[in-house]
C-alpha cells in the first residue's frame, strides 16, 4: 500500500470512528477486516498526526497548574479552582471555600479528629460544608477563639458549626488567640482543661487552616493587632500568619513577643499532623502563601486560578526546593 492509499484508508477509518461514532467492530465489519486491525489503524492515524485529540475543557489547564504547584512546592495535592473572569474578593473566597468544603467532606469519612483554625475563608468553608452523619468524629479548635468581635469566624464557633454539619462533637479552647500579656498566657495554660484540649488538638488527623496577611488583616479589624505591633511586624518583615503565628519569607516563625503570646498549637505541631489543608484566595495573599509553602506546613492546598498562576510566576522554578 503506497503512502497516499494508506493515508486515505486511515482518514476513512478515523472519520468513521471519531466523526460517525461507529464502533471498531462496526468498522471492521464494514471494511471486511478484523477488529484488532482497526485498532492498529486508529493508533497509526494518531502516530502520523492525522488524528489529534484535544480535550477542550477548562479543567485541563487547572490540572496543569495543580501539577506545577505540586512540583514547585513539594505538595501531595494542589486543587486549583477556576473562577469567573474579572471576579475577585468575596465571591472568589466563597468559590474556593466551597471546593475545600467538598474535598474535606470526602476526607472526613475516614478520620476521627479534625482541627480547624479561624478566619473568613474557613467561615465560608463551614457554611458550604454538606450535612453528613459521622457521630464518631470530633472537631477541635487549633488556636484560641474567644473575643467580642466577629465571633462567627473564631475557631471555637467554627469548630462548633462544623461538628453540627458532621453530626459529631466538638470541644472549645477557652482562651483568646493572642493573650494580652505573657503572664496571662501562662495563667491560662495552667488550666488542665486548656492543656488537655491543646494536647488533643496536636493529635488531629486533619488540620484545616487559612493564611493571613498582616497589614490588611482580620486580626487588625478585630483589635488583636495594635499599631506598635504592626510596626514591629514590618520591622521583622512578616509576610503572613498561620493560626495567628507570624512568619517570614522563608516560612519561619518570627521571634517576637506577639508570636509568643499566641495560645494554640505551635507551628512545629502543625508539621507533625498527618494531613494539613491550606485554603486561601486572592492575589494579595501570594507572598504570604509562598512563605507558608516554603515552610512546608501544608500537604494540600486549595487556591483560585489567578493566585495559583501568581504563585507559579513567583516561584521561578524552584521555591519549594531552596
């Protein structure tokens, strides 16, 4: 068979299969050859470039971004959430939180303890979480969560709301995220109830945490950070926080009094939890996220598409392996 005749035959078989929707067995019968020959002809059509299979779906570019993030930052899994063009702020946060809620719902089927931090993103995650029946599960706050402002986003409230959605139980950490003084923190830590809660929080199967930015932060809004402390964070080049503990560009906790007054599990404890899921959105969080990822605190991350692209751009091909 000369090349022109072969090409014509390949085009004919490919059209019958891909455009007319005939099965390989139908084509074999029509042409008068065996089905394995049709299979070989279709493969040959691909090899010669007569047939090119292009999957036209937005999820393809998401998968590529996810793989790039996983490789760059040493993650077990990245989930990139597509968002409508031009959207930002609260809607993007809700879309990412919904994806995170569905992912956590799947993972929660096989665990006994979930730990949760605090913040607006995690508030949306809990709101979007589907109702399930998992009476054996317990939800624990990873950081203190009492105060007068924005109670709905505090860790205790989120632990309670998530436990209701799961049909399980929860415990409260009766302490603020940041104590006013070291003396007050020491007094609170003398409580056997607080000690027992923190011990159990260190042993959760899954931790779900958000990422904060220090200078446009909910912590400022809630009165946790005073101007002198914001100035100190700037001096020490803080780029973000996880569970109210501030870190630098390399993901290391900054040695300042503010960090020492936090009541919650330590960043070293977070690294020992089997599965830590980070949830964040918005390109204003890129620098903070990059620091957290360099610190290797997360096993999984859920982010919006724009933030993912900026993280890849910021990586320059090797941030995760410095």
